């Protein structure tokens, strides 16, 4: 990540915060487990690895505003998960809400669409460098699935190259052979190469010459449970050249990083052009919409695919997306995310050093990933995270975080203070750890 | 369908309606084709067969309320497509909007869910006969995909039985071999049997003994371009018995018919119990949410599957769903749909007879399907549909229709008047057709 030389904030004396407790969250979860498989599923659930240690986390929220949410026990959090991405402007952003409400008074899901769908497509074509067109759906996975189907339809080839550690949603084709409910047939045409290894890609393309439809990848590796990895100098440019040489469709999955690094797309940020690019989370500040964008030469292939959904032409999320992109552009949100993400991670590392720990931050500052060094069991890191959460800083253990535009320098500094207190507690508990 | 002996409304003298024109729809579509593949995709698009003849249909709406919408040229329609299902209470239903707005003021997509998710799961378990639990997603296809993955995970078998003419969304596994972007591997484990043919099911189950994970079917055949077909007496009970004998998971795809026949589920309506049941369209009156419900013995299998999405815990659609189900229950909406659907189809058939045409209505009255008899080319039917649409009755040619709770007897009678006028015009144009 960018290691900007931000001034190191001196950590003054801290007022100890009483750790939060979660009786109402636990009671609600007991209800949930009766009527919902796992009680809460996905990242948000306590069965997901990111939440370890479970007992230190709240499970249900009651209200959210700006960069904060409140859990059902009334505890307040500065939230660095941002709904796992969608909260890009701040929860309940007034401009986005106003645009959505105005559209809701007119119409939402109707038998024929609103022209606001066209307005949004035009705005995306204007905003996103690789976009000659836009196709709207509901999940990030709807767009990654359409992308691989498009690559296959356009090339009449079967195989797809993935990058080791990938996540492109939950459709069977994007899962792994040993995952429950997934058939070997569904993943039989998946090839995997390491990230930042251009020779591995070259070998794979040559070995399967004429059989590879597409390569799908996140703009950089922001996976879980591993340090996030930025693209090496010239990597993407070499990938682009190889894809062109082999007639392979280059698909960027920008569901997680999209609109946080560069409104023109994360491919643009790293100096190359995708053929297809997938957006979801940050597209409409939480309103439910995703988009596949792409180049003109693939427009007919997309059109040829049978692909539709009950709510895909829903007008309210389109209105929210227009308001979101417009505001992100006006305030130059990506620059703000980089600045505040750098200030935060720099301050957190200093706070760790003050207690003789080494905190490693990786990935882009807008989506920073944290890990305590010399902690192969991950337990010390989890302890520190738990102490932060129980004092109002909502982070998770093994997933990247997200910055939103409602976050202020004061919030960041308060976060560093709380994190310092958490480091100090962990140090007292493990005086000999080094 | 139920051929209730509703009184035949005498058709009086009609005031001729000037056919609608669509210059602003056409202009917007020209914009759309530049930035969206196909301009408009899915059922709503003019490239979809249901819309033939294209020139007679509006393409973009500007406002919707109750049972009506207005297109961008200002033309008004009584809408029998209901957004292809989601409009179950009437567009912009005040109770649903109020519940959604109240929730939106609190929170929507947050890093941990609202307890309103649990409230909705509890309500579904209480309402839907086959539901011991509920799992929420965004598309109908998310729930059919989770259903077949669950069947496979629970049985450790691969094959899925489909019913000829099926539609279960657009995921590759649910498409056909010759569809663009679909691999033979993805549909290699699909078996197909005819509807209402219990011997065919028995043979298939015996032929592939120990290999079939699940059977997925709509509660009755409400496919496109064919008369819709209700289950034969005892059919579903025999299917249920065979599935039990062979350890096959019985999945009902109630995405289209759900909550229009019976709030307890269309399986309950036809006197059997599904193991898994899929809901989407009518669940929240257009707010974007879907649900897979099922029996306790499959809860662990569902929990074992990696399945999540960016907006799946979105709270506002949950609030809308609770308000929708509560109101559907209070007004006994399914009874109203059956009554008005019967009044409408009976009246339409009379109107056809008055001009010496035979109109065939099939399927359940709440989701009636129409076809003109003695019209194998389908062109006469399309002509009649076009004349209806251009006079303010929004129906389509080869897709079932939908009744919503805002529809009144007056609307139905006005519809029959307009349809009569359309039959009369078609008869004048084709005086010798019989």
C-alpha cells in the first residue's frame, strides 16, 4: 500500500472505555437460529471466519447513520466494514435518499422500465473508462456470471482462467470442487494461476491454446485471511497484451474495489482496459443494484444470452446509483478514501509500535487489510480486533475493510485512540509476546 | 381453469378509443440501444417474443399507481402484467411504502443485519405451510440455485429432474444446452419429464435410481407460448409419494404463482407439501427480495452451502415484505384474485364470442393465459392484443398475466369493453376468419 509519511499522532492519556456487552444481540440470534439456516448467513454471520472471536461481536443492528451504526443493545460503532462495501457515501446519505424517494413516488418495478435506466447507463458509459454499455442486475454474482457466459458466447470456448485466492460470488461455477452442492462438472473448465505471475499466465494460455474464453480477476488480490497484494509494475499491461494475443476476454471483477479507487474503474486506476467490468457494492450506496459494463465488441454477445430477473429493471436503485456516482464525483471520493485510509493505517501501525507490536497493513488504503505480525495462529490479532469492537471500532479479523465518505479525520483519530487502548490491553494480557 | 358461471356482462355501444402512439417511447429506446445491450432486456424488452407486435407496445413508463401505469407518452394502462408479477397489492401501495420508509429512516444495508430479517423469517414460517425456515436473497434464481445445491448437498447425488417447458431463472444450470454461454457440462445432470405424467416420473426415478438429488417444478405449468396446464387430480400426491420412496428432494418453484393462489404456498393449494419452496416476485410488492423456505431436515444442508450476496440482508425489502404479506392476509387477496380473474376471463371469452372468435383462457384465473383458437400462426391473437394495448389494456401475447389487489370490478368491466372494441376491429379487418 501507499506508505505516505503522514504525521504520527502522539497518543495521549486515554480514558478507558468499558467493553460493550451484547445480551439483546444474543437473544435475537437465538430467535434467528430457529427460523433461518445458520441464524445469520454470509460474512455477517457468526459462523463466518471473519468474526472470530464470536462472543466479542454484536450480531444485529438497529440504526445506521453516516460512518456509524448502533447495535440492538444501543452500542455505537465507527464502522469500517461499511456493510461489506455498499456504504460508500455514509449510511442514509441525504442526497441518495432524496433521489430514491423522488423515484419511489413515481414508480419502481413496473411492466416496462423507467427511462432512468437509460440515464444511469449513459452516466456509467461517461464515467467508466472501459464502459461502452451497461447491463443491470441485482448481485455482483449476476454480473460475474454474465461476464463468463459472454466470454464463452463470444469466443465459443469453454475454459476460464482464475487467479489463486479468487472470489467472484457464489454461483456454482465460481465455487470450488469440494464445496457442498457444487458438481465437478460445474468447475471442470476452471484454470487457476498465481497473481502477479505473468509467466504462469503465458504457459497456461499456450497449454490451452484456443480453448480459453476469458480471464477473470479482481484488480488486486483483496482476499480473506491473507495479506492483500497489489499488482506488480507492468503486470496488468502484460496480462492485457497476452489476452489480446490469445483472443481471451479480460474480465475485471470490481465488485469490491469499484468506485473506491477510481470512478473510471479500477482497471483505469492501474493503467489498463478491461473488456468486461463488474460493479455492485458501492454503485448505489446500498440500494440494491449491480452492473456489468463492457466494450462495444461484446455487446452483441451479451444480447444473445438469456438473462433477466424479476427486479433487474427496478427504478429506485437506478435513481440512487445516479445520485451516488454524481456525489462521489463531486467530492472526489477516491482521493478522500486514500487520504483517510492512509492516515488511519499509519496511525494504527504507530499505535501498535507504541505497545511493541507490529501491525501489517496491506492492499489499497481505501480497502485496507490488517494483520498483526509474528502471530501465525491469528489469535493475538483476533484478540486485538475484539478489544477494538467492544469499544466501538467495528473492524473484523481476516477481511479487508472499507472507508466511506462520511468518515472524518476526527473519527480516524478517535479510532486510533481506541485501537491504542486495545493494543495496551492485549499487551498487558501478553507481556512477553514478541 | 375454474370456469365459474359468472354473469355475462352485456356489451353495450362502445365509444371508439383512438389508438395510442409512442413517439417518446421510440425516442428513448433509440437512446437505450446505444448504451444497453438490446436496449431493454428480459421480458420487458421488444426483442422478447411476448411483445410481438413490437410497434404496438409502449417501451418506457413514467409513473405507476394501483393497477395502472402511464407510459412516457402519457398513455394510461390498466396493467395485467404487474411488473411480471411483483405488483401484487397495487403499484405504490401506501401501507407497504410506509413500512419501507420507516425502515429506510433507520437503516438498510449495514455490516450486521436488522432483526427485521428475523421478523420476516418468523412470519414466513407462520404463513407458509412447508416453511420451517427462510433464507433470503435477491433473485428468484438465487433461490432455485440454492434449492438444487441443497438437494445435491443433502443427498450427495447429482441429477435433477425438470418438467418439460420449465423456467427456473437464468443460471447456467437452469438454461438449455443450445443457449449462448451455456456449457454442456452445466446441464449434463438435467433430466426432463412431461408434466402430469406420473409414469414418466416413475420410470425416470427407477432408471436413475440412487442418482437423483431433486425434482424441481412450478406448481402448475404456466409457461410461455403454450396453454397453461393445471395438475391432474392426484398428480402432486403421487409425485410426493415417489419422491419419498426414492429419497428425492421435492422443490416447488413458486416464484411466479406464489402468494397469488394461497398464502400458505401453491403446494398447500394443491394439497401436498414441498421440501423446498422458492418465492420472489409477489413477496414484497416490488421491493427487491426473494426467499427459499423449506423443511427442518434440510436446514443443515442449506447452512453447509457457501451462499451470500452484497444486498441479501437489506432491511428495507424485509419491512416491505412483512407489510405485503400482512395486507395480503388481511384482505384475503388470493380469493379476490380468483374472483376477479374469473370475472375477467369469462367476460373476455364472451366478448370474443360476440365477434365470432373463440378465446381460450388457461391456468389459474389469478395468472390467466390467453390464446385465440384456430390461430396456429398466432398472428390474429397478436393483432387483438395489440389493439387492446393501444387502447389502454396492457396485456402481452404469449405469457401469463397477473391480477393485483388494486384491480376493481369497474376496471375489469372497462377492460372487457376495450377488449370487445379490439375484437370488433380485428373482425372488421378479417371478416372471413373462422
